[in-house]
């Protein structure tokens, strides 16, 4: 019995013909079918004409001046940021993935200049969906990985003690742990509450005691504001009351707050009215020295990261991640990049004329103050009024 030889090549050719016929049928039926990417956003175009390549050349040349024009930070700070986030941003795909260095550059440019997305698409040769996912994922990564060190919701007792020493040296206010205020960011949907950022600051213009959420959610959370109103000083780890040995005055630790904030034990707000005596005027001026640090911190944040100056159109979670990323990058840059802050950027005394000059940020940025505090019971206890009078008298005696 003879074995029949099976022609594998003939069978393969028959399958190939069927496949080619099927592909031709699809092309005829759907001549405009979707491709992986538009031609100008192809891998070849990206490797030849992407702005990422030019920025990497600046990194190799160590050209900090030109690099800061795109990203707001210097090259060493950028490289440190890449080192911290690279593992989390590394992607694996059948196609060549966008490297973490490029993802961070795109996000920095978007946050720094609120660059139109079509412009970033053409500059980096990225599709709209790819660009949106890169910005969203990178901001989420920054929020998760760097929050522990640069988005502080509370401080320990030692940190507050150092903070009070800094403010005593800078403003002359004893047992003061800084100013406390809030700004808001609007959304494009009128039915949605604004996003509120509550924070205080240190004398280096970093934001601390930070909380960020929608207005209604913020009022119900365990945060600095609600602990102050409930007199939970132990929960906040605030310094103990300070006994002034010269006069016997007892000064509790306190935040300097705006006039609309409820007046309670661990807050200090200025005297109201315009017709004040010299002591009260001097006291209010001293408090303003403290709140100016926070106003400058907020102002520099909005000036450096211009995405915060416009309304947010995304979901609340995505918008909060963008704002949180800006706060983290602000604090991160102050700590690692000496060029991030310069003398003219914040309020300062001119070295030549000894005149007070406002910071550059005040020319273009108006702080978006919030009505958050109007939703709290604006009551005050007698202890708060007595503490303010005692502190005012103490400061007046010290200045004589």
C-alpha cells in the first residue's frame, strides 16, 4: 500500500490566498479604517522630530537656562525627579513605549504653561489619547510617590517647634506656627463645588498642613481646620503654651488666620476696623508679615504652574491630582532647585534703595480666595480675645 504524500506548501498557499482576499475585502469595504497612529505621530516621526530629543540635548549639554524655560526646574532637579518616578512610569508594550523621561517632560510643560494639548501633540508627536493618558498617569504617580515628603497634611511636635522658631526670627511673633488660609479652583461645571486648597507655609515658602478636596468633603474631613475649630491641639501636635518670663504672659501656640476665620484658642486674627490706635495698627502689621509668607507661597505656586490659573474640565479626581502634583513640584523644587525662587519673585526689600517691593507674581496673579470659612459658625470665645490683647500688649512693650 502506497502512502499519499501530503503537500504542505500547497495547503499553505491556499490559506495565504484566502487571507489576502480577506484583507483586500476589508480594505475595499472600509477604506478609511483606523490605523495605529496618524502618520505625523508615527514612531519614525517621533524619533526624528520630537521636542523630546531637543530637550535631551539640553540635558546632555547641561544647559540649565534653556531647560528651565520649558520645565520651570533645572536639569539636576529633573534628573532627581526621573530617578524617583522612573520605575513607576516605565511601560512595556509590543510597540516601543514612551520613555519615563519623556512622560515627565510632557507633564512638566503642561503644568508649567497650561500648554494647549494640540500644541503638545505636535511638539512631542503624540496622539490625543496618548497625551491625555500620559499627563493623567504622571500626575497620579507624582501624587502617590512624593506625597509623603512634599504634601504634608500634618506635622509632628518637633517640626512645629522648629516652625515657631523660624517665624519668631522672621516676624517677631512668639509661639506662632505660620499663617493658615485657603484658595479655590473652579471647574467648568457650574453645578459642581469648587476644589479647595487649605494650607499654611514655612518661611521658605513651602506649603505645609495641606488639604485638598471639594468644598463639602473638606468640611467633613479630619484636617487642620476642623481640629482647630474643635480645639484638638493635642491631635495637631501644636507646641505647648509659652510663658514669657519677663512679663508672666502666657501665649498659646497659634495660626494667623484671615478675619473671616472663626476666632478660637489656637488662632490669631487682626483687629477689625479702620480707625485703630497705634498699638493695634502695629499688631496688625506684625500679623501681616506672617500671612505674607503664605500669600507669597500661594502666589508663586500659581505663577510657576499656570495650569492652576484656569478652570478645570476633568473629573474631580483627575483635577485634584493635577493640583496636588503642582503643590508637590513646588515644594520639591524649593528644596532641590536654588534657581526656582529668585529675590524679585516674592515680596522683598530692595538691597540698594532699602525700599519694599512687591513680588513679580502680583503683577499677573490674583489669589482666588474662597468662601469656605463662611460656611463655619463664625463664633469667638473670650479666651481668644484675651490672648490677642495680651499678645498685643506684650509686643508693644517689647518694641518700646
